[in-house]
């Protein structure tokens, strides 16, 4: 399950077309920054385990997100830093040891045709990316930048620290605002943790725990978004994610704030998430804080790049 993703489609939900895009946009963005790409350049999203890729030209790559076993010609490489690859290199993804999704950025970005303003793969609609599907053996991906003069594998000693967005040693927290300004989130959601079910996917995390009892009946379909919490009749919530549909009839019991999406995108089946209530002011501030951290990371990467260029 490796797909081409960027930051997703906007402006088409009224046509029934979802957002798609990277599940963990934070890791996707940093991977692009590390190789000198704009944040929205297409990357490969690797889920749980990945492919073996043969590079015909030299390039710069970065792997961010999940802690994955990634090797270049058998040599294990670390994540969260730019790595220079010579032509003829083989890059192999093993399993993700912690986290569920890793992002491979390649200098210049992956060149695929944009549909409705995005290169992202919409698996439910079967369009975008590589013919609307996950990668298969024999696929050839074009890189939107010519080969560079790289003679040997080059792995820098420095790296980017992804915390606090991705911290594997602490429980995953999802902060929730109410479905309307009067609140309305059932207390049962916060009473205990929830386990991610194996049936979860890019459309949504299906959660298992003590069933939530609520008298809200099924209704005429209403708009939903990534982050929306739906409550099916069995009382087991669904947290909608990047490939969320545009509307649904299940009651909406809350919305998980955007700043918490990166960590939730990295949850594996069997892992747990704790929900806690959140104000709209906290949600806005958390989003601003995350944007500030990304801006500081971009400045740090640019400084490293300038220092390297000056030393040549």
C-alpha cells in the first residue's frame, strides 16, 4: 500500500470529491523541505511496509514519518535528513517499526498528471497518482528534476526532531471540539481509551471500546470532513481521515482538531487513542503553534543548505 500523495484536493467537496492527500501532512511536508521541494510536491506514502525502488539517476531523498527499516544497497539509512543517492542505487523499504506511514520525498518531486489540482491518489474514486491505485511491481515513476552530480552515498549526521507531533513513547491524544457551538460531544467518548480496529484505512480509523449510547437517530446525510467523528448504531466511533467521504448519515459527535492529525495518522491496528475535550481557542492556537514549528524547521533546513553550499 504505497501511493503517490501531495497535500490533497481542495474546492471539490461540493461535487462529492474528497480531499485525499498525505495522511500525515506534517511528515510529508518536512520530507519535502529536506530535499528542497515545495510542501505540496508529490511524495510516496508507504503504509506499514514498502517497496524496493531502483533509481536510474542520482538524486536527493528524505524519509520522514514512521520509524521504518529503509536500506540503500543493503545499508540501513536513518530518517528525517537529506540523503544523496548516486545513480543505480536500490532503495528498499522493510517494515515500519513504530508508526504506520513513512513518506519518501525525492528532489524535484514525483511527476504525475494533476487531476482537479492535485497529484494525490484517490483510492475510493480510483483516480490520481499512479492510475488511481497503489504502486505495483514494474511501475516507473518520473522525477521532475534532472540527475545531479553525486558520486557516492552521502548521509549527513544532523536530522530534524519531529516532536512533539510524533512521539512514540507517549499515548496518542486526540483533542475534540463539539459538532456545534453548544458542544454536544458525549461524555462516554472521554471515559476510556479506544483501540484502533484492523478494518481501519485511509478513509477512517474504526475504533473499538465501550459502546457509546446516544439517542441521536440516523438522519439525512450531512457534510463531513477529515477529523469528523461519526457514531454508527453499534456505538463504536469512526474517526474520518484523509480519504473521508463528503457526507454521511451517521450522527456527528465531534471533530478532532487538525494539529493532532499527524500522530493519529501514525496509529497502527491495536494501538490506542485517548480523546479529550478542547475549546475552539485551543484548537486555533495549537494549529498556529504547529505552523510556527514548521516555519522554524524550514529556516533551519535552509540554513544547513546554505552552509553546505558555502563550504564547497
